[in-house]
C-alpha cells in the first residue's frame, strides 16, 4: 500500500500540511468580537480532504501590554502566525 503526504509549500520555503486561517485577538478585551467572527466561519472547511479551517486562539491576558510583557506577547503572536500550517492571520 502506497502512502502519500499532501503538503503546502509556503513562500518562506517551509512546508505545512494544513492551510488554516487563524483569528488571533491581541488582547482579552476583543475575545468576544473574535469569537463572533470565528463562529460565522466555524463550519467552513476547504482543501482536497477538507483539512483546512478557521481557527480561533483566544487571548487570556489583560487589555494592554507594556514593557517586557509587550515583547513577550509580540514574539508569541509572531511565532504562532509563522507556523507553516497557518495560511493567514486576522489580528
């Protein structure tokens, strides 16, 4: 039995097996809005095997980031958004 792996080649020369659209609220204060947007697309799937979808990653910290906390939040958002399985991000 032959097995194959479907993948997506990204611009930065990495590969992912999914093409998710990520909704990533930057503060706790906009979680409700992010949830409302996500719920509109929650059942949407696309791809040959319907493996792609809209993903919501809720934020559990306060409504502002200052100093060191801001730097950590920025690096975290950048890392999550740079995942090869993420096609696009709504911040």
